[in-house]
C-alpha cells in the first residue's frame, strides 16, 4: 500500500514544514542515541542512564499541558521558530560539553531537562499548526505521512548516530544535530504567516483546565492514555541499549538496537490498510499493547544482537499497531479548537511512560541484571495491560464512529520519537 503524498504536492507550507522537520528529526534521533550512550560511557551506570527519564518527566508533565495551551493561543509559527532557536543552543551546549576533556555529567542532565521543557511548546504547536495549513479531507494523508516521516527518521537517525559516534565520538553526533536544526528553522522562516489566533478572555490556566476536563470526560481517551503509559512504564528497554550493545559491537550495535523498533513501526505503517476493517478500536489497542509486552520478553531472553533486533522490530510493529488505533480514537473524539491542548495531553501520555520506563529498567538492571530487567518488565506489562482492559470496560467496548478509517494514521508512532 503506497502512502498518499497529495498534501506534499498540494500545500507549499505543509511541504516546507514536512521536509524541514524530517531533517530536524534525523538530527534529533542521532542525539537520542548520543545522550544515553555518553552517560553510560562516562559512568558505566545503568541506573544513571535510566535517571535521564526521570529528569525529563517533570518538564513533560508541566510543559506538555502549558505548551499545548499556548499552542491554542499564540502564533504557532512564531512559537515554533522560537523553540527551534532555543533547542539549537541547547544541543550546541551539549556538543561543547562533549568536547571538554572531562564532560560534566550533571550538565548533561540539566540540558536534557531544559530541552524537554522547550519540546513541550514545540510539539503541540507543530501538530496543531499542521491542521491549519491543510484541508480537513487531507488529514488522513498527513497522518500517514507523519508516521512515515517518524519511522524513517527513527530508523536512519539511530543507525547514523551509531556511525557518527564510532567515527567522531558523541560530539560529532551533537554537531550533526545542530546543523539539522538549521534546516527546520529555514523551512519555518519560508512558510507563510499564520492567521492571528483568536483573542481569549480567559487565562492560560483556565484554558488548560478546559482541555483536562474534556480529556477526563471521555473514557475512550482515558483508556488510550492509561494503556500506553502502563505498557511503556513496565516494558520500555531503551535505557539498557548501551549496556546491551557493549558485548555486541559497541556504538554500531547500539545504533541497530535503537533503530530496530522503528523498522517494525515502518512496516506496520506501510501495510496498515487492514486496520480500516477493525471496528473495536479499544480492544485492538489492548491486544496490540499485550503483543508489545510479549515481544519485549523475547528481547530479554535474546542471546545475540540480531535476535534482539528481531524481537524489537516485532515490538515496534505492535506499538505502531496500538498507535494506529489510538490515533483513530483521538481523531474521532477531539474537536479542532481543543487540538493544541489535547496534543499536549497526548504528548504527556506517550512520553511519560517511556521516561518512567527507562528509570525502572535502569534501576532493575543495576540491582539485578539487564536480561532480568527486560524480561520481568515485559511480563508485568502483559499482566497490567490485560487488567487495564478489564478495569476500563467502556474503553474496551469502544467502537469506530466513522464508516471508513482505513486511511487514518496517527501523526506520532513509537513513543521514542522527538
């Protein structure tokens, strides 16, 4: 099944935003490998690698909601331009720190936290702005294109990151990311000015409350958030990839591990036409999350790199399957005027789980071992996801509200995307 590229031909602003963010995503995924790899190389401590997740959690929780609120109140193009500049400076600081004879580990944690805070404004603004520069009938196509962009970036970026780290060290990876931000900034600068947002008489906090109240009033939305968080908290093994790669080839093996889930994600995206025949979207999310857990258990028992990569790819496909149906539910239940705020809440749901999951994985690996951490997490995840389905019966019974969802694909795929 070929992806519909009509929006790229039809809308100049969407084309600029799409390719600019594609280049930027490639750089971000390079850094996604570099940061935990650098921490592990400097400390040899899985627990500290996992703590990167906790450091990012508070900014995600606070600025996910706040950033989504401002995305519904401000000029989204200007908000994105400002965010891109700040994020570029943060990654430049990471590169300069890596160039030091003894890079500062605390500084890495501080910069990661600041970066995540800015991302809380960047991502909701980008998702909300996309809906303003294309016509509603093209929303399914831009969703598919967004998933394709993420999957390609998440495959190529980590692999490239492994190569850059092996050849130039982590500083080379960071400098590559700095350059990639320039492409995104130029593309945004070339876009047309966005229409001025509607003036609002209420405060940002009141707007945020409206978004939260709406999200909590919809059992089907609550179910998508809870299942994803549960799955990721107990079975997200990314923090352990540097340690796993140490005996399997170093930086290049780490790149393969970081890319593996995205390979499965891409395959699932390309062959997702069958999802249009599925009516029970709630139970499809639960089934997909359970499959994710089973495949992560397989990763825990893997004895070599390529077996681990295979199970990670299968896990990535299952996670994208969950994302496909979560995206359909979001598209069917979230009105456009709340899109920025709900995008912020969605960001919290699909990012807080992996951040907590990395912390859990690192702690258990430090206390026991890497295989125990991965396999036990997958087992607990499977049990908890099934229980969630039973405890949220309205979500389990949720059925499609549209006649044809065959082309509705989420703009975000795996939770590790940036």
